[in-house]
C-alpha cells in the first residue's frame, strides 16, 4: 500500500522512520498545509500540497496517514476530496481515523448534544451523546462553535446540555444561541443549563469588583484580565438567578424550571435534580454533602 504522510513535523518524521521498516507500506512522500514547507525536499521527496494530492490521485492509488495535532481539520479536507485516510499517528502511536460530524448523526435516535469538550466518563459512555468542541473532532466530538447555526433540521435533537459554557460567550449573543438550540430540539425536548452562581458566597467573595461594586473578573473561571477586560476565554459575564431568568424570558423557551440557585440574599434554593436527564459534574452527589454548591441549574423544555 502506497502511503503519503500528511504532516511534516516531529510526528511525521517518527512515522516515516517506522514505515521504512514496515513491509506493509510503501512510503511515497510527505504532504503539509504550510506553504513554507510545500515544494521543499525531504531526501528525494517533495513536500506536497493538498492540490498536489488531488493531481496525484488521478495518476496512482495511495492512502494518507495524518500526523498532525489538528488531524480532524485535515481529515475533513481529505474526505471532501475523496482521498483515502488510512489512520492518524499521534504521540508515537497509530490510531484509527474516526471523525464525527453532523452529517453522520443518526437522527432516528434520541440524540443528546453537549456543549464543549466531554471531560467525564458518564457523558463519554453514552452512545447517543456527542460533544461540540471548538478545538477537536473525534468519535465523540463534533467540531462546532455553538454561536453558529447548526446544519441540522428543526426538531431533530432529543436533548441538549450546556455545562459551564454560556458564561464564556458574549451576553449579547446568547438569545440567538439559545433560540437556535430551541429550533433543533424535538417537541418536549430538554435544554439543561449549568452556570456558575455569582449570588453564591463561594464565588461572590473571591471575584474582583469595580468601584461601583460590579463583578468584573473571576480568576477561577479561566482567562486573564487586562486593558480590554476579560480575555483568553474567561468568564465574560457573571450569571445570577436574576440575570439568567431575565435572559431566558427573552428566548423562545417558556417552560423554565430553576432547579438550583442562590437568591440575591444568598439563600440556596435547590430541588431534586434528575441526573439521568443530564449529568452535572459540579453538583455534589451522595456522600459529598460538604462540597459547596455554587451552580445555577435550569431545565428548559420546548
């Protein structure tokens, strides 16, 4: 089998050395997206561009092994061009190429979308749940910025969860973001929201305030604070029960159930939360009663 290694870098060179001792493969060259690398030589091989691969495809049969961190971006391009992908090579290991995308979702099933990267075994083990990531795509993640429209038909998704994500999106965009989620939810579908609660003493006491007493930065929320305020993907607004209630009242959702929040006076209001409808990492579980509660949890039904 003739092989092109896509990615002339450390991983690509590691793979090249392995292929030289593998009789199953015949290495025929490197390819790379960098215009600064393309057309230069590595030994007797010219570094090819994506366009070069298209031309080569018409002359000979070959497969590509991707050896690059953003392999899913390259993989999407190769798929569109009809170029066979043999696998990916990451951290010195050969892995199966598996990239989930909206087009591959089986909409006949009760699917759940999860905003952000999945970081727990409960969500990871659900075969009908897929994360929406801005940095990666794999068998459990679809590369998608949730501030953009979903390439999905109306009423196609069973449920949707946004856990510690919306506070990283500019507040002015959120009505449109939430209404787009409403559009893709099936009738009676659930949109479960989990947000940090800045009426909780846990967060209110550690957050930085301006001269008027307004919270302007929470260092535990990521990001940095500089001349332009919060930067580098920190919390860009600071949710409270009052703010979130007013926000949701401006959206298409009208069945809204606040399950957990603090009042402005700091009183905790908490109902029973059915975690089978959407597992929440930050809510204390049985045996964790001493953990502080500092999350707003809201269920919105279509």
